């Protein structure tokens, strides 16, 4: 018994499968890799597996598993933009898990409905859409359940740590810079300033004076906002040197962040100390 091996069809099929697997891996890891990078990783994976089947004198379970793991590692390294050891290991395990799920769905879907590469592509893409929808739904539900994160604010050599609340209702945007505005209590922010600078900022917020040299780096200004019981209010906004959001094992650093200062407490029981605009995660 012998089998006819079409290397071109084998390469195209693996390229398509590897590309979808890497796209799903990137979505799970919340990676920043663009589709072209996933395509590059898929090209490398398809080329390596095709070369293996083309040149191998003997194929058995042992060498096939070893090559499969090495191929998956190379795909993740090239296709997801992961460089560090822990990130690479996480991406590698995620890629294996996605491959296992894709394979399970392909067996579950009606493959006997017809033969041919177009039928295969259609069924494979259907499996991809099922997994992609499931991942999106899981992340949405997870985001609704867990909305509090750790926040580090740095300014003028001072650093404080806060509890941040991701609030989809916060749509504030700084009209001067176009950046999303995060809101914190004024007392917490002014506690980071020197006495002269703190008094100058308090005077500006109470409309008693205009910005002077003491507030130059803070660049204070006002932003119009709408809230429950206030159709058109004024919120003082300053520029902080850096805002770091720690969420789901990632650190998102926003330089020159726009920070709104609230005179009223944000949470009576201190469940959170800053209201974060979800838009800032994409800025």
C-alpha cells in the first residue's frame, strides 16, 4: 500500500491551519501581533512541516511529536512576537491547546459532507469562527466580572499605587490632547506635589488664579463633563508623567496621561480610587 503525497496541497493546507491557530493564540494572549506577523509564523510552520515530511526517511510517533513541538515553538516565536521565556512558554502551551481544540472541532463537524480542498477550507474556517466567538464571549464575561485593577501613578519623582475601576461609562476625552481621561480624587493627587505646587493647583481648580510657572508641567485645564445630576460640569484635568495599569498579568504604560481631579470621593468604601476609561487601553 502506498499514498500519493502532494507537497503543494500539504503546504497550503498547513499554512491555512497554522494561520488560524496563530490568530486565535494572539487573541487569547491579547497579543499586539498583526495578521502579517501571524502569516509569517504560519509560513515558517508550514514550510518546516512540509520539509520534514519531504525529507524524513522514516516517520513514527516519536520523531513526529518532537518535530511538532519544535514547529509549534517556532510558529509562536515568529507569529506572536513573544520573546521572553515565560511569555514564550505561555504562548507555546496556548498554541498547543488551540490546535487541540481546532482538531476536535474538525472531527466533530461533518467532514463526510464532501471532499476537496474548498470543503476543507470551509469547515476549517467554520471551526475557527466557533472558537473565535467563544473566546470573545469568555473575555467579555470575564471583563464584566473583574473590572478592578492595580494602577501606579508617577509624577515629579513621586509614585503612588491605587485601585482602578474600568468603567465603560467613562467617555471623557481631553479636548486639548485627544487622550481619554482617567479620574481620581484630588486629595490623592495633590498629596504627591510640593506645598507651593499644591496650593497653586488648588487655586486653579477653585478658579481663584490662572496657571503659573509652578504648574507648567502639569498643564492644568478644564474639561466639560456630563454626569447624573449634572448636565454640564467642569472637571480640572492635569497631565501626569506616567500611568501604569496592571491587568491580567500585563503592564500597560501610558506616558503623559490625562488625569481628571474629583473634589468628591469616588467610592465611599474605597473599593476603587481611580476611574479608568477603557479607551485608554487602546491609546
